[in-house]
């Protein structure tokens, strides 16, 4: 693909997991949105959610395998389905693109390979191994990789080494705290200086609040690469792993993160679009959403192209 793709304004999709839950998905254990891949009865629902984002104006949809990392599947005692689940998530995204008849791109989600919103403290060789196994499965189905909510430099180093060896374009998503740094303590500019490779498409704030996006956009702009965001609408600025999410039994109905983290229902599509316009005016070209950003929010963003 064109490595300059994000130099012009592009619209990413919104939060698959929360949209699936709002439309009736019942998740199991800590699988969250991956439940829509494991259980065939939800496959059409997943396709429909992808289509809703495409029809709302998204230029890019992200594969629904954020919770399909091996750690989560082992936790839920279905790691024997690892390859199938990751492949199927990609196949369903491609089916949605086919049905839409639109020239959109598919980003392959490469999520943190251990916990979410925390630094992976394992040996980097283990992190690389996990990234490689998931990337190898999904590579044939996607246009580029999306480093989906990275919280530490070690994760970024490992993932970027793998994606560069695979010669695949990559969009890097940083999960920043209120201090403008990763959980592991690095700033976006430090990450760019140390880990940027020639296959980087851009840099975004991933699954972070509007306020953190606003505070970090100047530093991202100064990195001289396409930048933007995938915003969440949690009520808390700094979401942290919740014990009930991490310890739910594999056969239990999984909790809805909104029950603990809340949802900023007051952020209407118009308010979200007005916010995005301000960030776009500061130079952002990558606009999208994460948790609780639904198709109506994305439709509003599409007016900014």
C-alpha cells in the first residue's frame, strides 16, 4: 500500500467491542468481543457492525481480534482455537468489505500480548514470539498492521521488529496517560526517535480520552509523521485493568467494561466532530474512535474529509 496513505485525512472505524455488546453480544469470560468470533451465531452481527462503520464513512476497519491474543485464549481454555479465531476475525472483516463494495482498507489488530493498559514486563523474546505468531496468521488478510493500544516501549520495540521483518506497513497506536507518556514512561517523541522504521504509516493516541488527545497532539505533530487518534469515551481518563475483567471464568458471562469504567454519553456525534475538527486544524489526519465510539460518531467525523 501507499506509505503516504495517511498524509491526507482518513477516517478510522469506532469501538467494535462496545458496539457489539450494545447490539446483543453476550461475551464469555474475558473474551469480550472475541466471543463474536468464537460463537458462529454472532458472525453476521460482527459483519453488520463492520458494515455500519463502513457505511458511516470509515476508510479503514480494524479486525476484531483484540482479545484473541494467546494469553486471553489460554485464560479462557480455548487456545487450541487460536489460529481459527484470528483467521476468522480477518475473514469476517473481508466479507464486510466485499459486501460494502467500497474501496476501504483492513487494518490487522496486533494488540498487547499480555495485559491491557499495563506495561508488559516479560522478557522481550517472549513478547516478540507472541507478536510474530499472531501477525503471521493475520498477515495474508490485511492491508497493514495496527499496533492496537500499546502501553510500553518494550511492546513497541518487539512489534516493530516483527512488522519490519515481515515488510508490512504499520500504524502505531500509543496508549498515553494524563502525563502524556506511556505506562512505561516514554513520550511519543522518544518512541518515534528510538523505534520508527521505514514502514510506519503514522502515529495515533489509542483508546485515550479527548483531553489526553488534545494535550498530546502538539508533540505528535512535531514528530513530522501523520498523526491522529482513536478516542475512547470512558468516564475515567486513565483506565486500568479491573480484576473482574481479568479473572472472569471462561464459562461465565463476561462483564461490560461500562459497568466499571462508565461511558461519557454526553459526547454526542456533533460534540465529537467539533472536537475532531479542532485536532484536525492542528494537523491531525487520522481520525477515529475506540471504546463507545459508535457509527453515528464516525458518520459525523466523515464530514471533515
